[in-house]
C-alpha cells in the first residue's frame, strides 16, 4: 500500500544521497546541478513519483505552520534564492517538504552570467564559492513557468538588475522584472546584495536604497499589489554602522521585511588550512557552514533594530534543526537553506522539519 502523500510522515527515509555524494562530487558543480535538474524535471513528469517522494521525505508537522506576511506557511523552512533560478522544479521542492520557495535571482532581460568555471565546492568545510553573476533566462521566461506553479505552494520571486545596467538606472530594471514576476508570486525580494554583479552592493547605501524602495513601493501601488509583501535581501559584509543605517532606511521605507544574509566576501570564514586554496579560486561569494557565526551575528543585530512585526527571514549557514531553531528563537519569522542542501541531500528538509517539531521549546 502506498502511503498518502498528504498525510504528515515523520519517519526518516533511507539516505541514498549519502552513498551517491562521492560520485556526484567528482562532477563539476554546474554539471552536477544540470543533471540534478534534468532528473528532477523527469520526476515531475512521471505520475506518482512526487507522491512517493513526499511520503519518503515526510510532510511538515501541522504544528510547524505559521502566519507570516499575511501568508500561511506550512513550515518555516524555505529554499533560498539561487538554486532554482528559473522556477523549474517547484513541485519537487514542495514534495521535499519545503514550506516555501524563493526563485531567482530573476533579471529583466536574459543574461549568461559570468564566465565558467564559476562555482566551486569545499566539501570538508561544507562551503561553496560562487561567482555566477545573475545568470538568468530573463523575467518573461520565468513568468511563463510561474503561470503553471503549484497553487498550494508559497513562492517568492527574487529580482535583480542586469549586469550592464548602470546603478543610476537600476530602478528601471527592478521595475521591469517586478512587472513580469510580481503578479505570479506571493512575495517579492529585492536582491541588492550579491557580490557578483559589479556595483550592486552599493545599492544598499541609504542614499541609493531609499529612492529604489520608494520607486518600487510606488510601482506596487500602481499595479494594485499593495497587499503583496516586498522584502530586501542584505549582505553579511556591511560594517555595523553601515548595516544599522541600511536597516533603518528599509524600516523607514515601509517595505514588508528583510532577508539576511547573502554570500560573503570574507575569506576568514575558511580555515587557515584551506584559505590559500580558496584565495586561488578567485573572486566570488562564500556560503555554507562557515558563514553560520557571521550570519547569526547579522541576524541578531538586525532583529534588535527592527520593530516587532516586521518580517525577517534568516539565511546563511543554516544546516540543521538546531540552526533553524536558534534563528527562530532569536526572532526570525522564517529560515532559508541552500548550501547545506547540496552537502546533505534532499532528505535534509524533512530532518529539519522533524527536529523542529520534536523540540519542546519551539513555539510558533
């Protein structure tokens, strides 16, 4: 008898990914990514496969559900932007147990991103270095896919500007991407913090951020989407006083919330043993386990500064139920994972959901 995929199933399934990981990690990261997405797309087309996968991974316990941003999240654990840039595998992510998925970063026009190789793994430290550079099929292609998205899955759209667009014209790019994507998602996140698009992080400065947010909020109103949450994603590399000023500008603007953090340029999160090796790989942002302490410091500083009720999504170095629980106890509304999924495999989502459900101190 096949288990009902709509019923919560908190029993762990055998972890085949642990057996396959050594073979997968012999492949170039982008090659492995492409093969995984091909397999995922095939799984979505075969009747019954996603139901079996959902049964194996376990539906989130009903006690994990929470109301944030006016939306009902079945779990506080979401997929961060960057993995499913083009909204290709939304039914699969739902089957794995994610409470929500953030697609993108989506740029208004298609662009290839930076030259390859541009993604590198450091398995012994569970770190990823990437300098992808907003490789995107463009907002119109992503919008076409979003029109057939699962309606019972919360989906966010992460948007950014094209590489060749001058900083002074960034608002036009964000607006173009927003017009295409916003009507088809549950919330929108403005990515002003990737280190891999030249000049993008300068948009975090209050003098640049305020007019950008004012323009986006005016566009939201013009499109009749005032009820749709609009968030801003920040970098982990701002100095404390810079972070405070940026957070204050976000709060004063009237947007719905913040996401922190993006990847870091800080090489000190790498052990001294591997630091020279990472430096030799060149530019790019680091994500994964080593970012946890730095990201947590940012999370706590932001949470001390924002008013109660403003939504905050914690991202960066979260790889276990304990990590997620700490972020939620600190005051985060939701958490996002990405790099840990690469190292731990698809059953990680169910494990985090189970660990959160089993913690007696966890409350909504």
